[in-house]
C-alpha cells in the first residue's frame, strides 16, 4: 500500500540537508564580510600612520642635513680655521663631542648646533627647554648648559685663549621671547661672527693656537666608539 506523500517527505532525511547547508553557508558569508571590511580599514589606517611617520622622519633628516650644510658653509666664509665634529677629553673626565669650532679675530667660538621646527622656549638658566611642533611637544637639555661643558673642554686645551659658548639653531623655528645673546639662528651666523668681539687679547701667534687645537682634536673611530659607549652607559 502506498504511503501518503506527507509521510514520505517527513521520513526522508535528505530533504533537510540542503536547508541546513544553506543556512551554514549564509551565516559564514555574512560574518566574514564585515570582518574583512573592518580589517581592510584598519590596515589602511595603520599604513597611513606608518607612511606619515616615515615621511616625517625623512623630512627631518633631510632638513637637518641642510641645516648642518648651512652652518658649515657660513663658517667657511668667515674663517679658514674651522673644525667640525671632533672629540676632546672632558674638562672633568670622560669625552665630549664638539659640533663646530672657529678661530676668529680674538678667540674661538665653541658651537653647538640644534635643528628643530616649530616653537622653542626656555630661559638661559632652565635645565630643559621645550619644542612644540604642531601637536608634538618635546623637552631637551638646555643647549647653553650642555655646550658649556664642551666650551670648558676646549678652554682646557688653550687656557690662555678666550673661548665663547655659541648655540646655533637651524630649521623653521620661532622663539617665544628674545633668546640669550649667544643663541642665534643659522641665518644670523655670518653677521654674528663678523661682529663678535672677545675684547683685548694678548695672544700674538694665532697660528700656533689653532695648531694646538687641531692636534688635540680626536676624530678616529676608536675614540668615537668610546664616546658612544660613554653616552649609552650614562
């Protein structure tokens, strides 16, 4: 005897399988779609931040190089007796690195170079100064105090010669107030050196003075490694 059609359909397990499979596939697609979209957006944002950070670092590196070139070029125009990037024994032990030194009519300028963009503020006696560039805010050691130790190391090499502390900024910076007289921008460097007066000096043989400085200046690789080890330890 033939069974009713309803009984046949309800007793056949294959009828339910396509529906279950369809439900499973539909659920997978709908859950993967938004997740993939969100992942794509997140990766795009991450790559944007990475590329922006890399671009900022590259721009800072390039403008820093340009700033150093401007300083060297200006110093070269003012005097043939210039030294760059050399190391001396510190006045109180250890080693110090001097960015630039120039022999002028009456003495030596011991120069520290700084490259920043944005706004710089800090008093002559403050332990730290502040740089604000857009949303980025950073503090750094007072370059006058920092360079004073270097000036004293150079003074120790030529104790009878006047040695002055000078800090030069490059980059697109503005000071919130008038900086100390021995803090200038690179655009002022040539005129500053031309007008700088140490006062009366009893030195007669300036060539011998400069030869003494050049003989004391250390530029070999081993000394640079020692300085780097000193900085890392401190």
